[in-house]
C-alpha cells in the first residue's frame, strides 16, 4: 500500500482535485472515504461526479444509504453510516465487487467484508474552516498507477 498526502484550502479545491480523478477514470474503481462528519466526503464525491460527466445534483445518501448517478461511468454512492450492526444482505455486492462503475463508500467500516483487495482509500481530515488534509492510500498496483496519474 502506497500513501500520498494532499492539502486543499477550500471546498472548490477539494472538488477540483476530485474532478481531476473522475476525469481520468475509464474503468471501474472502488473508493472508500474516511473522515468525521463534515470532513468533506460528499464534497469530494460531488467533484468526482462532475469528472465522470454526471450532471445530476450529488448529495449525501445518509438517509437513503445508496444512490446511483449516471454519466460516462455510473457512480454508486453508498453511505454506510446507518449500517452499524446491520447483518442482513443489502445487495451492495454487485455495485462493489462486480461493478461496472465507480463505487464510493462513506463509512466503510460498516461494510468492511465487501471491500475488494484493490481499492482507493481517501481519509479526509478537517484542518481549519475549509482546509482539508487528505491521506490517499493506493491498495494495489493498478490503483497506484491511477493515483500517480491523478496526483
């Protein structure tokens, strides 16, 4: 696993960085997002969606748990925050393991058994008002190549 660190100074910079990632993606990818409430996970996902040519308004799926957006690649947005202690099969496997798009998972610790061997992990840390520190972990050589091109 290779670690990278990036700092953004505004919501716009966070979205622009995510846009750059979305714009270069052509193949399915699982991205897990870690960070406290308000750390910028959904802000990042909004920029990623724009890079995937998604025109729909992207918002947090906290209450619905799962949303699908369509663009150049589909974006599957899972917020597992409310799944702590849930043991039933919710059918997310097809969007994570056998995906044809980009799957973003917020609060991945609640669906840890569904995370594949190769994935991109982004940890967002709130520094100041809009300043964010991002730790990016590439799990797998194919993911490292994506991150090298992205950052």
